[in-house]
């Protein structure tokens, strides 16, 4: 996946720059719907060489940066993590968004404290996908043992939700949106698109979301909705 688009500028109600960095790969890598983890390389030197080019494009124009990779922030090489910090300081970034799997949740407080020294706020995002525990763990294989949304959200600011899957209903998707808004500051709603993973989208469920829920939530100030997984301009 060398040719992915890895830098973009996002406008709208929360304008920011976004970088898609490359790490060693997702340490979980068992989600039934995901092939994102294929964007990886076992060589720290090669990853850093790529990520250095991507981070060089950050201007700080909004003082707001989203840095994602095919897993959790802590699965980036040490040189990339150091450079990311340096770029944030140099470019005047005040808010940095990162992603983190539930299995690495204990790493988030140290990252917040590390960036707080520079006056930078870290916003940590968790891929929840759905609050239906049985569906999430038995079908999606997310690896989040907790059932209580309050406990799931503890230590995180934002979450990903995934819609358009076989077995989801209008009620289940609406419930996920309501719970997400209740327990997180911001939601990133992704409509499932075909990929190489075992679990593929259900077109009827996708259309149900687009017809019934998208019109209600598309302008919500605390929500980003991606009808295509490249809508942010990376990937």
C-alpha cells in the first residue's frame, strides 16, 4: 500500500489537517470487517522514511492535526513518534487526534501528559463500531471485553461507528448514534464499503442508513459521516 494518499485538509465544522502514517501494523488485526491493517511494514527505517515525507506536508494552518495509522498510535516507530511531536510544536498544533485500540488504552494517559507539556491537547479515538456487545465481539471480533458504554468510553474522547453491515437494523444504528453522542465528544460514522475482509456490507442496510439516518445527522456539529472510506481524502 505504498501509493495511498496520506495527507489531506478537512474543512467543515472542525477544520484540520490529516496524515495517514504507516506503522508496524495493528496488534489486534482480527476485526472481521477490516483490511486496513495491511498498510504496514516491519522495517522501522522504511516506515520513518515514508512518514517523514508525509509529516513534512503539515503546515499548522488550523493548529489542528489528525494523525492516524493502521492500528494504534503506539504502533508507530519511535522516530516517527518523536518527529510527530516535533512537527506539532514547530507548526503550532494545539489539538492532536490519534487512534487507539482498546487493548492499548493504558497508553493514552502518558501520551496526553507528554503533549500537555507543550500546551497540546490530545484527543484519543476508539473504534467501537457498535455498542451491541454480542454483535461487536461475536460477529465483528473487535476485542473490547467491556459491555458498559460508560466504561468503554473511559479515557477516550471520540469513537468510530460502523454501519451498513448484515444484521444491523434502523433501531440498532439509531441506538448506536444516541449512545455514541451520550458518551463521547465526537463520532466518526463510517458506512461500510467493500474490501478484502471476510465481512462485507449489506447494500440494503447501507441504503437504510442513507435514507433514514443520514439526512438527520449529516450536519450534526459533533459528527463526521463518511459514506466512502476515502471521504477524508486519505486512504
